[in-house]
């Protein structure tokens, strides 16, 4: 028996939605159709965050209580109007990832069960030079959104001194992301150096609140600033993306004024469309100016502390300290960084 379906007109394309009444988010009873229609309703803003970026998909075709499919390679069979872009992973292997060019792409992927969209920090025209610096503020056990907010405003302070403007959003969980458009003149390693420098400066100003410690055992009850999210093939969830949780929270772009008293629970698949219809995309100006990384990289070189550990899936990198958890390090391993 054929599956029930509906067809939606999205940006001049016809998108078929199969099993539209399947419940994806059990806590609020939100369906697959609602997911697709959500992405259409915030399409202008979501597209601004995703346009021309290689994008990974986190799919839950049987709903968020079931296992996810984290898809880096876009399915070979897809409509001719959907584009892909070739990216290279740290291993040296390549893959054709989704290249988002229109809102219909998002609707099509939502029909595949895509809940979260995870874009790279590059554009398809130059996949080797990021155009976005990402500040990922991640509360650790014993801390929460209130502490993440404090760190975010410290980040704003440092960025302001650098003459840079950052755009904050909730992560859709307990954290905060800040995006800064940068000139695509530096490679992933250099942008990561800039992120390390920025994180260290925030930590210097509030050492009891913020930490750059890569190893969890060294973080304590502090907020971690994850500089490694600026690496090749490391992604953060896109602005306006739904998160795969039973209550369907979303990663909500905010103004700095809104961040002062916002709470993550204020933004979900049902509240965001009305907000978007009322205020539009509060990050509409994010592409108006791209900033130089020169000063941050100069700070990194002058600082003298050098590099920090890379994630475990990375090959050993030049200048990287020993990638050994401190509690397991032997004397001959030296400092972990």
C-alpha cells in the first residue's frame, strides 16, 4: 500500500512530503509535516545561515526518540535542482555534501527526516578558507545558560575591542554560539589559532567562569569555549535549526539586547514561526561586513603558549602538544597543553 503524502509548493519547487502525520516530537505531538512547514516559515533566515555552505544532515526518519543518521554524504539519488559540493575530511577522503541554495532544499531534507542542519564555516566557492569565526560557548556540569550568557558578553567585549561584531544565538540546548563573518583569506588552522586566542583572552578576564581546557577533567565547574569547532569538518548547528529533542527546541538567533534575559526554552518549532513573522531575521546584517583575522593571529603568535590539542579523529598536527589526557600522562609524555 502506498504511503500517504502531500505536496507543498516551496520556492517554485514541488516538494513531496510522505507520511506527513508521523509524530516526530512526542512531547508536544509535532509531526513531520510541521517540521517541513517550520523550515519553510523561517526559510529566509535559515537560508541566510546555510546558503552555499557544505551541510551535514542529522536525520531521524522515525522520530527523535529513535537513533539518528548523521549524514555527511548527500544521497546520490536526489532531485536535479539540489546541488552538492565536494569537501575534504581530515583523513584526506572526500565526499559530496549538500550545498544549500534554496528553501526547497530544506523542505526536501526535512522530508528525509532531517531535524538538524550542520553547515561548514566555508562557502562552496572556496572550501579551504572559512568565512566565519565560530565561538562555541559550552556549559559544563555545574554551570548552565546563565553562566554561558556571562561568557557571551565577555566575548562581545573582546570582539568590540578588536572592532568586530558577533551575532549570538542559542544552541538549542544550554549553550550559546556567536558567529563572526571573516574575510576568507585564512585557512582552517589559522582561523582556529584566532579562536584559541579569543578564548584565552576571555579565560584571562574571567578564569573562574570560563576555560579553554580541552580535557574535561581539567574544566571544573566552568564554561568551556570550544575553539576546535573552527576546524575542518567540525560543525555547529545552524541558526533556526530544530534540535532532535522531544520538545523540538530550535537554535534561535538573538540580538544582544534579547540575550540579556532570553531563555533557551522560549524558542521551539511552534514559537519561532510567529517570532519570525513579527521581527524577521534579527541576524539579517550578518553578511554586511567581513572582518580581518590579522590581529587575533598576531596575538596568538605573541602569546607564546602555542597550540592546543586536536580532536581524536585528527591526525597528529604540526606543533600540537601531546594528545594525552592529563590523568593518564606519563612523565615522558610532557605537558598536554
